[in-house]
């Protein structure tokens, strides 16, 4: 019998998310062509956990500085009221591919776009360099 299972696990991230009552879980794969800006600003009703499979993603959540998440790295967002500004492909020369597992709220879409008026009202919450 192999003993590899004893050292086969690498923890990429840990958190204590708030899970909505009666939630269901969905895992998706997202693939963007080179240079694609990704989804417009949006939010998820529950937490989302992701892993970049190929390429790089420019990841920005409300109140946090933008960061690049590369293949082999994990990311998460708390969901709820937090705006997800960017999930686009950070590279113009290669595609990006990532998986996301979302804890969804029954009766609500897994992704809700944020309208321009709300973005304008909340502009003070978006990270700005000092």
C-alpha cells in the first residue's frame, strides 16, 4: 500500500466563511482569451473560492489592492455586499483558466452585476494607491 497520501495534501488557503442558510454549492470553470477584461464589476451572494489553472488573473475586490493570481495559486472572496471589480486575464499573450466553487443562495443568481450608479456611490470604497 502506498504511503504517498500522507504527504499528498498541500493547503492553499483557509478561511471561516459565512454560509447562507439553505445554500447550495456550485463549481465552475472560467476561461478567458488573451487580454480579456473578464466579467464586469459584480458580486456573489455567498463566498467563492478559486484556483488558477492556467495563465494569470488580475483580481480586485472592493477595499483591496489589485493583485495578480498566477497558475497554481488560490483566491477567495467573502461574497455578500463586496464588489468584485476584476477577474480578467492579466496576460495579452496567453489564455487564462480558473475554477471557482461558490456557495450560492437559493433563488438568487450566482453572479449579480453592479450598475454604474452603485459603482459611483461606492467609489470611496475602491482601493486607491497612496
